[in-house]
C-alpha cells in the first residue's frame, strides 16, 4: 500500500473511489445510507454540489406547491380548462419529486468517520 496522499508519513488504508488517491483512515469518511468511502476532499466537493442542488430544488418545490393547487383550482374548479388543471397537477407531482430528491441528497450528505474494522461494541462494565 502506498502512503497517505495528505500524510506522507502514514500508511494508507484504502483508495478514494472518486479521485483514486490513497488515504489513511483519518482522511477518509463514510457517507450516505450505503456508507460509501470517500476522502474528505472529495466529500467536500460532493457536499457543495449537493447543497446547491438542494437549495435550487427547494425553490422549485415551493413554487410548484404554490402554483400547482392554484392552477388546478383555476383550471378545473373555475373554468373547466383541463390543460391548466393538468399543468397544476404536474406542478404538484414535480414538487413531490423535488422533495424526494432533497431527502435523498440529505441522506447522501450524512457521514461518519471511517473505520476499517467495524467494532461490535463490547459490553464493558465499570
Ligand atoms: Zn477523493
Ligand atoms: Zn491521511
């Protein structure tokens, strides 16, 4: 194993799958539901992208939730305008999709320290 890219004096634990550099366990973390291994550098750039996606999608979701019911009301209840009503429904569906995506992104942003040996917590008394 080559040494850690950030700490040349330390032996690396594994490779980051994103940048393909080798890192020690201090420079690695696990993120998302699937505990994907990544180095802290790559995680920071992934997290930055996800955070801007989240704020963009949140805007769309809010707009859709305001506009959708309104268009549905104007089109269906007031004017029997099926097209407008359908656009309203589409807005609501798009909002739901955006909200689901935001949740996925939030899950991906979860992280914990990298541990190469999963330690089953040994019951200690005292
Ligand atoms: Zn990396
Ligand atoms: Zn390191």
